[in-house]
């Protein structure tokens, strides 16, 4: 500010201001806040393709989509590309970080101070942005490290996707522990700063596909009612069908994982609008990363069998009209593969456009952000992704051909030198 005052002051006194003052002023990102993105092809909120559109971005939002470039705007030429909304991954564990040091494994790392974990996990956040994912729902983290990442990203102090976080997930006490009050547990999570409440309703994780339900219907119901009373939403993890059924009946907003869903549960999900994140691809990842994790060879066939049943239930649920969302369940070295789930969704019978909706409009509504996330439209956050090719013909274009990403008006990935890297303020939620 003092530079500006000096500039004005010296100009008023009839002194010619040095050129560098003018450069300083005009180089200031705050003064170059209007950006005009030339989109060769753009997928609009209805899934239609619009050619040669100009997206005007003011600060962190889309101001308009039309055909003219406003005078003075910074032009970003993406006319060779197809432009899609920033994608949403509804199931990550962003703070699960491994530095790949030989002789160590992701699951037996030395305990780190929470602050160290937060700084290291910025790499997971950057890898996620590279896939075109600009928003995540993070479903489980220790020591409030997810709150820290969420807040630092919203302040513009860390580069990463917008995060909606659950903190520590709720789970049943270990054998012999006294029964827990799930209403109190849910309220405590929300009071501590969780956006979402996550419940581990069954066993099953990493190389284990144990489907045993661990949280009762009544406990699920208590947590859901407590969260909904405070206008927060609930995601329930269940590997097996009984836990999925109870989670849906208890009013969970989304259910994570699951196999062998029966017709009654599927019909209940359709009726209630429950969103299902089947997370098919995460078991593909565990099978492929078995040596990093040190999984025993006999754990791999059950993972593959789970994938087949997971895919089969996804096919049946989608056909019946269940809302399905892209959740990677990314941990450790899976960041950067966040969108491979979309390939499974096409195998389950979706068109590429329907698969795109699982990472845009459907999760935006799940997050309660259907009016500012998941679409390219005026008033929405300027979360904008350029892909090379036609994602409505080939889903692999979404998965493999992301070239440029803007999040909240700020360019966060640029593999084409398109410019527009000036920072914009207020990348908030
Ligand atoms: Zn998970």
C-alpha cells in the first residue's frame, strides 16, 4: 500500500514516477483478476458440448460463459482442448503419506508429529490435483491433520483440492470395551471441526476383505440423527451387505464400499437418494501395490474376488437408478490414480457422460454444494480442467489426458504453458 501512496504522492508533486513503480502496480495479481479462458469444446451442466466458448473468471468464480473476451482480461488459450468442471473425489485419506524409503512400508512407518504429516501430505494433495480433482471428501485422518490441511488450503497457504473432512472415523470399541454412545461420538467430532461424520460400520481394509458388521443399526441411527440435527452429513463404511443395508436404513447420506447388495437395499437407496461410493478401484490398487505393502500372496485372490462382486453390485445398482459417486479411497501411493474408478463405472454400464456425473454433479449435491461445485456455470467456483481428446467418447481421456487445472481461479496444474498462473484471492469453500 505504501508504494501506491508514494506513487500518487510523487505524481501529484509533478515528479515523473519511475517505470518500475508502474510495473509493480500492474504486475500485482489483484489487478489482473479477470481471466478469459478460450474453450475449444466445453461440457455444459446438462452434458451437452458447446464449441468455442469463452469462460470469464473473476477472482475465484466463473462470472460468465459466452463468446466474447472482455477488454483487459488475461487470455488463457485452451482452444485445442475439451473443458470439464473440476472433479470431485468423495473418498480419500489425504494424510496417509509414505515417502517410499526402501526398507520401510506404508503401514509400519515411525510415528510422526501431526505437523510433519500435514506438510508431507501436501504431495498427496498435489498428485490429486494432477488428476483434475479439485475437491475431495476426506474420510478419516488421525490427530486432526485433515482439519489442518483443509484450513491451510482454504487460506491459500497450501496448494491442494478443496477438502471436506471427517476427522477420526467412529468405530466400535475393541473386544471387551464398554459400549459407546454414538450420539456423543458424532457430536464430539462435529464440535472438534469435522464437516462430515465417518463411521466404520464393518471390518475390511487394505488386504482384508472381511465383511463382518461391527456397528449396529441402532448405533448407526444414533450417529446419523445426531449429525443431521446439527446439519452435518454422514458416510458409513461397510464391506458387507448387512452393514450396507443398515447404513441405508439408518439414513446415511452415503455408503462406502460394499458387495452383494440385495434388491431391497438397492430399492431403498433409490427411494432415499442414498449415494453409493463402491470404491471398486482401491482393491485393484492394493493388489498391484502388494509388494510395497508386503501383503502375503494368498491375500490377493480374495481382493480380486471382491472386485468382481463389487463391480456386479455396481452394475445392478446403477441399472436400478442408485446415485453413484466416484470415490477412490486413495491412500499412500494411490494419489494420482484418483479417477481410475471411472473406468470401472463404464465397465458397470455407464456411458462416459454418466461416469463424468459421478465425479461432478452427483458428488456436488452430496456435499450440499450443487449451486457452486461440479459444473461450469456463472456463480460456480472456477474449478476448470482441460483434457486432450473427447471424454464423452473415451473415458480414458478423463483418466489419462488431464493437461491443465484451475482451482478457485488459480492455475494449479499446467502441462501446456497456457498461462494464467497469476494467483487469485479467496479460494475458499
Ligand atoms: Zn477409506
